[in-house]
C-alpha cells in the first residue's frame, strides 16, 4: 500500500486476498501490490531502524510499547 497510484484501484488487491481461491491469495505473511507479491522495504528487517522509529514515536506520543 502507498505510493502514487489510482485510488479507485486501491481496494482490488485487498478484496482479492480476502475472497479469492487463488493459492497465492490463500498464503499469509506477504506483501502485495496489484495482486503481485513484493519484497518489503529493507527497513522492515532493520532492527536498529525499528528501535529508532519506536523511540521517536514514543517521544512524540508519550507512550512506550512494552
């Protein structure tokens, strides 16, 4: 999700994942764009980045995650 795109098309992949009998749609834990699997952004696997992001969010909101 996200990025420049036609907002009228934004729901199609979510609907397909929720209702399709396609074996690809029946999988779990993936990232999808226009009914095609995608690799997540590298930051999604960077624990240092995640820790920094959580620290910034905690400073902004005043709420820390356990």
